[in-house]
C-alpha cells in the first residue's frame, strides 16, 4: 500500500476535490465556502474546509462551522420515527387518521383555488409509510406548481411566523391532497408531519426527543434547532444564487431566526449541524445503526428503511409529479426517509446499488454507500441546491479516489 492510500482511498486523488471546488466555485464567486468530509471503513480519511463561512465579515470556513442543513433533517426525523416503530408504537400501514383524527375526511383536489376547492375522495387512506416516502399527497408551498401549493403559501405552511407543528397539522386537515396516497411521489411537508407524530407517540417535544435518543448517544453536540449565543461565532451566513452565477446574502448569522428558540420544530428542515456531527449520524447508518458502541436503530430496521418503498418498486422518474428533489431522479427510488439507488448505469453518476442519502436546500449533501463502506458529507450555504451540479461532480471526484 502506498503512503498516499488510507482505507483504500488515494489521498492525492482526494485532494482534487479541494482544487475543483476552489477553481470552479470559490474563485469565481459561485459559492462562499465549503467543508467536505470523506470516510471509509469507519474512519475519516479526508476533510477540508475552504473559502469563507461569512463573506461580509471575511470569516474563513472551519471544520466546526455550523450550517443550516434544511432537508438533511429529514433522515434524522425518519430514524426517530422508526425507533418508535421498533418499540411497537405503530405499524407502517396504520392510517394516519388513527393518530390525527382530524384527517379522517381528507379529500383530493379536482379544481378551484383557495379557499374554494372542488374535491373528490381519495382512492385509499393515507398511511404512515406514505408520509415517510413522500407519497402521501402533500406538497410544499415553495414548489409553486399547483393551486394546492398556492394555498400552502397563502397559509404560510412552509414555516416562519406563528406556525407550530400543531397548527400545521390542523391547517392541513382543511386542504385537499395533490393526489390519492400511494399514486405518485411529491416532495412535501410529510416529514414535518412525521415529526408531529414522533412528538405524539413519544410524549416528548421533538427537540428533546432528538437530543435524548439520537444526538446525545452519538455525541452530536453541535446539532439542534437553534444556535446558542456561545456558538454564534461558528455560524455560517447563507446565500441566494443570483442570475449570472453570483450570490447575495440570504440570512445574516447575527440576525438569523436560528438564534431564537423556534415556534416551529421542523422535522423536515429545521436543524443546524457541523460536518463532523452529521458524519457521526451518517456513519451510524453506514455501520448498520451504531457508532462507537451507541446503537440508534436496529440493523434489520435500517435494512428495511434502505429498501425502495415506492409502489411496484418503481423509480422516481416513473412516480414523481413535481420537478424538485434533492437527488437526481434517474436510477433512484425512495426508502423510509431518504433516496435509495436502484440502478447505477441509468443514474448518470457513479455509485452502488443500495447506497442512500439526501441533501438540503442550501446545497448541503450526504451519501452513504454500505457496499463500499463509504460516507461523504458536504457542507456549504447556497440556495437553492439546484443552482450547480456540484453534488454529481463531488461523487465523481470521491469515487475516482477509490483504489
């Protein structure tokens, strides 16, 4: 083994990641900064912080920088829910209305606009599995595609203001579904509803549940729904992509809503974390549910979550009705809380069948490949995540270092 190889990864080849990000994203001003971590066979092989975490204050990105991880919160919430499944608290095919009685009369959109909709009954009842797989018929207001998501915007159901989990669930009872549960895939507030169910089933607020059952056992000391004053110095600024491949400040860390205790504990997108904290979570998933002797989920439960749960084993291109996902559609299905690679050649990027992961709105990303015992975590802060193909490029660079 050459001195430049660790755990079957060529360190010189991994250095290409830093050069690529610097030359193609940082120097041209497309991204503020980035922190990347690559682990294999249970050890962190390569990590690199580059660029700025706060352009206005010229603060360099650091390994312990705190990032808004948005939808990378979803796998955490899904693991929390499946912990409760392991305790016999619910069955995946239980109707959601069993736990949210106000949802027993949900209807499907036919025509009209808020507040006057024409609806029809769904072809079947929504289940908890539908929530975990985004096949429930719910949506996001920011998708800006239909009359139903326009109602979500009108009612501010994507967060902010006075929204709470209870209010979200209450309001959703009054709105039609986009489609009958199980008949399509659409990215949605479903994981926020899962967070509500975690609270109901555990009788604990979501932040307390996460801390007690996931963060403390894994040593994720920097992950939570709020940035404490003592950690403000490590909190990154967030930017918005602009025409001409420039960016503007979207959230100033010193005035951010993340400095306050949130009304809305969003299991779909509310957490901040660091590259090392999220690695601990992803590494536990890579190792069958345990990290450094602390088990957060059973091995068989995790195997089940990593199956493609889309009806008829279809992939996302066959079932998706929206245009947005944190993963390319081709070659991917969806498990209980994350995308799952079902095919390599058709996916258009290197990988393994059975790998899984997800990303966040501000371009953060993680992937776990159990076949290669590989974990990659990428942190930056640029919205939306669809601005650049950096995730696909990162995959090529990391896999090119496997020897």
